[in-house]
C-alpha cells in the first residue's frame, strides 16, 4: 500500500471532531417568597385599627375557668379543634379544675373524658405529668414565664404564649397554622417557621395592638382568610392586603 493510500485510509477512519455544544441560556431565577415585601408601617397600623374597631376585645375560643384549665385545654388542643376540645373538657373541668383534683382523678379517668380528642392517650399522660410538675415545682400554680411553662409536659412555645397572653395579659404572639398563613399572605411577616413569623410580627405590630394581635390574626385566618378559599369579598382589610392569592 502506498504512502498516499495509507494516509487517505487514516483520514477516512479518523473520527470527526464534534462541534462545540451550544451554551444553554441560564434559567430564570426562581421567585422567592422572601423577595416579597411586607406591607408598610402605615398599612400595618391601619390593619390592626380595623381589627380593633370590628372586635375590641377578642377572646380565645377554648373554654376554661382559670389559668390551670386554660393550660390543660391548650395542651389538649394540639392537632384538635377548639370545638372538640371544649366538648370534652366541659365535664372534665366541672370536677377537676386544679392540679390536685386532676391528679386525684388519675390518668385512666382523664383518658376516658378526652377519648374523643386526637392523641388522647399521650395527652392524658401529659396532663397528669404536668399536674405533678405544677404541684412539685410551682406550688400548684401555673408559672408566669415562658421558660418555666416550657418545662411542663406537653407545653411548647406556642402553648406557653397562649397561656401568658390569655391568663396573665402578657403581650405574646402564639403562632398557630391560621396566624402563620395570614402573616405570610398579607404579608405582615414572612417566615418559614412559626418562630420566624412570631419574631417578625413583634417587630412590626404597633405596641398599642400587641395585647390582642394574635387573637385578631387567628380569628381572621379561621373565619375569613381561610386556607383553601379565602373570603376576600368580606375581608375588612382586603384593600391593604398585598397577597397574590387575593381574589378581589
């Protein structure tokens, strides 16, 4: 085979160089909820002014007769409705409205009273344990600090904030699912966790409205700014709301 023929064969069998791949256009940045701006200070003040005018003294919907029964009711309300908790606790609190009486009743009987509530077995155990703790560590009284309340069985930050606010008049914000949704929707405070929303609300809510702020927001989320179908047509703050989900 001649040199020329061998060179031609090599050229024919040599792989063709691939053309450089075209560069893909960069993907557009994803929209982040954190990029949304909360409503301004004037709007925040107006929002709570309207809530106050519509409902000057908002009340929590859990029935109770004192700080102890409130504490128990809030512990029982985890993953349960207020209506369901009230139905179970009315006869219970009629005979056991102190830690001593609840402890004397015993876990089995407490469980029988609350068996219509979700997670009732574990909740009955927590109620008896927190009664023991109240008697042993706090002289049978409900403590008035978040740190002390959080040492009790079944009590987390949200439960502690509810008790501090409702029983002792402290300016705390208890972030439940309704409040969390409303705060992020309007938006008043944008956050991925209840604590982030709580701290965000503390920064923006005017002091004059702090006492009842969490009740207004919870009730608004429960009855108007609902998860699936917000009733924007009867919302008293619709014109101040910047939610992309708003229907009017």
